[in-house]
C-alpha cells in the first residue's frame, strides 16, 4: 500500500495536526457506527500528541482506547504503556473514554495475551485509528528484529488478536497486536520524530528483508494506506 509523508516544522505542530486528523476519524466512526476505536503506541514519542488529543471536542463516552503493544509489567511501572496513556491521554475530555488494557495480572505473558485477545474481540474490526511508532532498530508495535515470534506476528494468515513477543532489544516480555489486527485501520498512522528516525525510515523504504526491519511490513503490504507524520 502507499505511504504518504506529512512533514511538520515542530513537534508541537505535528501533535496538533495529528490530534485533529485522529479526532476527525473518531468522529466519523461515531457518526457511522455509534462508537469508535483507537489503538495507540507507547514509547517516548507520543506524549505531546496524547495531550493534544485529550482535549479534542468529541463524544469520548463512545470511544474505546487500547494499545498497539505493551510490556508485561504492572500498570504503575514507568515502563508501562498503559501508564503513559492513562497519564497523558485519558485525562480531561478523554477521561470519559473506555480503556482496554493488554496487560493483565496473570502468571505469564501468554495468559495475559489470551485474556487481552478475548477482552478486545469486540473492538477493532477494523480499528478506526491505529497510531504506530518506530524504534531506532526498525521495530514497530512489538515486532522486533530477532523477535521470538516475529514470523507469526507478521504472517497475513495469523488471526487478529494479541500475542507475546520476546527479543533482546525489548527488555521485558511484550504483548502485541498481530499485523492483521492493525493493517486495515481506517486511519493508519506512523508517527516518528527526529532526524535519526527519518534516516531509519529511509533505510526501511529501501530493499531488504522485513525480518531485519519489521516496519517494512507496514510500509510494504498493509491493506490501508499509511500516513507518516514526521517532525525534526
Ligand atoms: O517499545 C516501544 O517503542 C516504540 C518506539 O518508541 P520510541 O520511544 O522510540 O518513540 C513504540 O512505538 C512502541 O509502542 C513501544 O512499545
């Protein structure tokens, strides 16, 4: 599918424009279906975007927010993507939204993934909005180079749902939506910032296997077009 690059002069300008595009897509989902869904990424990049989106004037009681991926850590950990979202997105107007976690306090990450798959089965078919990030190693969601279940996660035959992933660069065991869960979002965004990530993106857009840079699966073969939002 095609990818279109949207460039902004500052991170603040990007955050405002991305929040507007996402709010419009959520409003369209509510108007069409009576409810809307969004899966967001964690990491260090999305904070300003979350703050901008949390003030968007839409009927948040009709919106379900979930995560593209998560670490298998308690939700009060500074490493938790759930904590990032609760502290920065689910505030103000957006505090009325429903939240579907991927982490559950189970004995193993696999049990948590199974519970998350069951609990999220009613949303995201397709998601109204998916906002992906990208790591400096070319990972997106928890599709890490060298990931223990990378081939399965990226396989177009693997069903929708949440699965586990382990990788050297990942730290804790991960929980991640599969490629098929994310690729057909009505608005599919890749949000990256900084010159270093632009260089990683350009490398990923060149030849080479998906296993080296899993973001290539998103850039090459999603059902939906990818809107890339970038600022220096
Ligand atoms: O591990 C993760 O990293 C990526 C990118 O994070 P960033 O800190 O470089 O912005 C993120 O998209 C993913 O959700 C997160 O779990």
